[in-house]
C-alpha cells in the first residue's frame, strides 16, 4: 500500500477537530486525597453533563482541561490560584457559585463505621 494511502487511512480514524466526548455523566474525582479527609470532605462529584448543557466543549477543552482522566492538576491550591475550576470565567467569577461553598462540589465525608 502506498505511504499516502496509509496516511489517509490513519487520518480517517482521528476525531474531527472540536469533537469531544459527550454524555459522560457524573465523574468522581480523587476520593483518596488525605487533605480532603482531614477537612472532613468527601470526593468531588463533577457533573459533566450539567456543564455540557450550559457550555460548549471548547470553553474548557483543551485550554483549561486536557481530555484525559488523571492528567489535570485538580488540587485546591491550583484551583485557588485561578487554574482549572478556578479559571477566571468559572468558579473564580460572578457567573457561578464561589469556591468557598465547598459542599457544592465536595460530598460530605461519612463518619467511619
């Protein structure tokens, strides 16, 4: 098979520019972080579908979030520094609820037992 045909075949299986995964539903973020346990906060439940209903994929991907689970720095320090969820048009703005409303994102940590 000629090289140009292989390249065309490979390109046919790449996602189109701007094609993102939809319908991911709720995503549970790092449920094992010690800092969250110390603060008596449970994992963050990220409502991906709820964000899809209000925003276009390009509002977040790829400029704020990389499109691969586990590669984004979602630490509270990073968020408070104005990155990821704390980006200027997100939860560091008047457009949505502020970052200090912890239980809007974090679930309550259930007591042991």
